[in-house]
C-alpha cells in the first residue's frame, strides 16, 4: 500500500488490474427506490445493474443525492451502456452524486470479479461485526448504531460513538457521542458503518484505528473488494450478497423490501486469500495482500 494512496485509489487500481485480463461488463441501468419509500429502509439504497446482471448497491440518502439522481443529474441519463470502470472512477473524484454512482459501480464490479474467480463470501455470524463485546472493552462506533448499542452496554463495554451530527454530541445513557474521530485511538474494538465509504471520511477514520484489535465495517454498501480495507486495519467486512438480482430490481420498482433477495455475509481478513491469489494477478500491488 503506497503511503499517499487512498482507499479509492487502491480500489480502482485493483479493478483496472483485473480488467487488463479481459473486458468487464458495461452498465445496463440504475435502479432507484420509489420516493414514497425514502422514510424507511426500503428507500436507502439504489442498485446499479451491469450488462451481465450483476448488481452493486449504494446508499442514496447522503445530502441531496436521491433528489439529484431522480432528476437525472450527474450524468444519470448517459449511464446505460457506459463503461462501468469509468463510472467507478468517479468514486474518488466526484461530488456526492459522483461518489454514489462510483461506489455502486465499484460494488457491482467487485461482485462481478468475485463471480469470475469463483469466490463466495461466507455468511455473517451476527449483526455486530463479530466484535463479541465484554466488560473491559472500549468499543468505538463510527455512526450511531442504535439497535446495537444495547448489545455492547449490556455486556459491560464502554462505548464511544463518532458522529457527524453535532446535535447528538454529549453524554447519553450508557454511551458518549463525540465529533472527534481521534478518540477511536483509545478503542480496542471498532464498529464502522459502510457510509464512511461515501461521505469522504473513510481514510481519516481508518487512520485513527491503529490500536483496534478488531475493526469491523458493516452495511449493505460494503460490497467492494476488501483488500484495500484489510490493508488499513479492517478485520471484517460485512455486507449484503445479492442472491436474486431480478428480485432486488423488482423490489425497488415496487417499493417492497429487497433484503429477502440477499444474504448477510462477513469477509474476515484472516480467512480471505486476497485477490492476487484468487485471480492470479501476480505479486500484490500497493494495496496489500
């Protein structure tokens, strides 16, 4: 891993190295959730579909991303037939819309790569990134995982939550919320939302977790190749593995939940062989094993 390279740089480099072996599919369509679903989980993610039917999910509720995508801004009208790798490159250099489309393309291409090399992500053991909190642990949460707070506090763990929303900062019942990501340096276990991949904070956040023995990044948007994240200290990448792409597309169109058409998976650093080994790409590049 080059010391100045970002997660975005390394993800694109990995995909470019794989693409050098043969063409990757182009984009077929972008599927957005229905506007009436934006107030619940049915409306949180879009799906970018490639010509081979592969899907990549991305969170659409960052800033005004959904409204702009629905209005056709950000080159949405030219997506059909576009080179997926070119769309993926927007992840590292675009605005919120560009990053969202880029992340969706990266996730779709990552799944395409995994399918081609025969890699199937293993199932997730739990919803808390397998952190197994105990008394004496100091758990850092990047993003307020309200349903999971009780799991940590009931186990006797100390919890510090890193948030971007200043109105949440302060002491709460059993946990503390701060805006300062440097406090992650005091945590031995960290649970990180995959939204950091979109909001421009992933490199800074991971850089603060050097002392964490376990660092789990979870969420449906965590569908990218894990190599660059593992090289930066992530120990588990937990996401959604689409099992029925057509079912996801139809669910988005009809406003129904799409989660029945995917399964929760957890790629563990200690078990993952690395893309260089899976795909025979030769010695690892700057992104690690």
